[in-house]
C-alpha cells in the first residue's frame, strides 16, 4: 500500500472557487511531484519540489496554481480560481534519491 | 519533447492466455532514458510494476517482463499466462536518470482478464 497520503479523496468546487489539496510524502523522500490526470487519462506534470524548493514547474502552474512543500507540514496544491477544465485526478508522488515515483491515491476534483 | 505511445485499452484476454501491451518511446531531451511500467489496480493508487535503466536489459515482476530495446525504441510488457487478478490499467513511462526527474506517461491500457 502507498505511503503517500493525499487528502481529500474527492473535492467538489464551483467555478471561481479555490480548491486546495494536500499531500504527505513518504518519510525520507526529499522530492515531491504533482501531476494532473485528465479524463482522457493523459498525465500532465505540474510541479516538483526538492526539500521545499521548486525544481520545475509548467506555465499553467505559475499562473493559477500555487504549490508549496513547507518543512514539517504537508505539501499542498491550490487552484486559485477553479475552472471546469481543472476537473481531473490530481496525483502527488514522492521520490527518494533516484527517479522512481511513489504515488498517492489522488484527489479527484470536480468543478461544477 | 519526450513522449510515450502505448496500446490503449481496453485489452481483453482470457485467463491463462498470453499478453503483450506495446510501448514505444521518443526521448529527444534525455540521453539515457530510464523506462518504467506502472499499474493501477481497481480501487488502488498507481504503483511501480517494473523499471529498467539500461538499454538491452530486461525487467520482471509478478510474472511480467519488459525488455528495453534502444534500436526499436520499445519497451513492450509481456506475460506468458495472465490471471484474473492482473486486471488493471497499465502505464508505460520514461524519465531521465537522477533525483527529481519527472516521468512522461502513456495514456494507459486497461486490461480485463476474463475467467
């Protein structure tokens, strides 16, 4: 069973509302990733962190999405003003000092 | 960019029959890509099935095998005799070596094994 904990499992928001989801990475894993998986099963990389610092992020993430991984607190991904197109499964993954990703169960966001 | 193309589901196979799920990759920005198969069983999260980091090598797990073929840029997943419990969605992925490297995923193949 995955040791990456994501909450909540389901999130329902209206358009324009904020949507926030959290992730506790596996203990000892310094790297955290966020992916979006849409209804066509396509994965989109959003952002990753190493020890609280951003490693990479895509343009979309810079504009409406914000994410952080503070020390001693869960990581979080927040959508400032949700749009219908943001409806997707949001996956958090953590990684030790190599490139295998260990995923949480995901947060399914529905924007009505 | 880097991408993965794989058999897209659904794939239906009878129990004890053989299986192959195709995966080909394009790694334009990665000199030595690592290749992965992930699996999502019903009601569970995505988990690593197998990983191969060196061209020409074969990875295996739970009766599944995949060989990293650099010449054909392929990493097909095979199993000689599937079981009902193998019903799941299988994703091929590639990434660079090293800490913090993001993975690029295929769209997944939903396998249904009928009894």
